[in-house]
C-alpha cells in the first residue's frame, strides 16, 4: 500500500512539472512574439522613414519637370520646333533631288547630324530600303527624276539633341527603386505621348508629300515654298503634353493624400513638396 501511494505521488509530481514546463515555454514564446512585434516597430521605423525621405526627394525632382509648365514649354524642352523643321526639310530635299536632281549643301540642312544626332525608323522601311547581302548593305535604288512619279515612304524621324537629352533625363527618374508605381506609370504615359507626337510629324509629312508634285511642279515654284501649311497640320493633331504633365502631378498628389499626409499633419504633405519645387524653379516657370 505504501509503495502504491509513493508511486501515485511521483506520478502527480511528474505531471505537475510537465504542466509547468509547458506553461513556461508558452509564456516564453508569447513574450518573445510580443517583444518581436514591439521591436519591429522600432527597428523598421527608421527604414520606413528613410525610404519615405528618398521618395520625397525623387518626387520633388519629378515635379520640377512638370509643375507650372504649359504646352509650349513642354514641347520646347524636346525641341519639337527643330524636329518638325528637320523632318520637313528632309522630305523637301528628297523631292527636290527626285524631281530636279538638285542637292542642298549639307551644312544648310536642319537634319544634319550636328543638330539631329539620333532618329527613329520603322522596321518595314529599313527592310524595304536596304538589302543585306553577306552582311553588307546595298544603297537604295535611285528613283526616276519626274515629279509625277514621286513617292515618299517616310517611316523615319530625325531627333534633335535636346529631344534625346530630355528623354534620357526623364527616363533616369524611372530608375529609382523608391518611385511609387502609379507615378512611374504616369511618367511612362508622358514619354509615350512624346514619342507618339514624334511619329505624328512623320505621318503628316508623309501625307503632305503626296501633294508636292501638284504644289511645286517646277523649280521656280519650289523656290517660293513655305512650310507653314505642314506646320499647321502637325500642330492641330498633337497629343497635348500638358494634360499628361498635369496627370503626373495629380497622381503624386493622390499618392500622398492616400497616406493621409495632408499639409496640416506634417511637413511631408504635397503642398510642402510643391513649395520646395517652386523654390528651385526659375522665376519664369514657377
């Protein structure tokens, strides 16, 4: 009987010890988890703050490209005036040579490499104009010199230096890993509109080229040629860059408002960023 009682007491003590062990470890795990939650707030908060500061810097730089700029200014930053002139002159020169075998001096051409060092060309045009034989390009076949047989395929756009430079500057903004996705998408849409307008110039010039034999059947009439009729057609069909620029500013505003970062709640509101940008802008752009 004494043996059985002793065994019962030992079993109870073992069970009690096991329960206390389980409770101890559960308590330890719970405290560790609660400690992790608290530590996460303090450990990751500096990282969040640093990321937010980087976003502020990036978005402030972006706003400098778009705040307070109208359609004329935005186009001028890509030098669309020279882009139009260069590509119109290229078509005119092609017509003059085709119809009258006359070439202008290279230094007089607005599309020369010093002014337009880059360009865009459609793949189908490249395939039609050049034949690859053993890795070498053959020169395009010369058309006959009659105005009535004139055809102009277009499909290429000469790009001015400022166009290339401005596009690179804006694309560099997209390289930031801290750039919010909605803002990046709005900037991409802006660049797509710029490229669309560049191709529009080629499209309008291609249509205008069909009218060249009728408008300028002789060299005398060609000497009095004006480009305004083509300029007017191009400008009437441009995609408005100002609308896309305003959309970028709106997306940035919405991004900060969605985080409840209103001006009255801190120094990181949209108005604060806008004031910072305006201080950096020249007086004429603010």
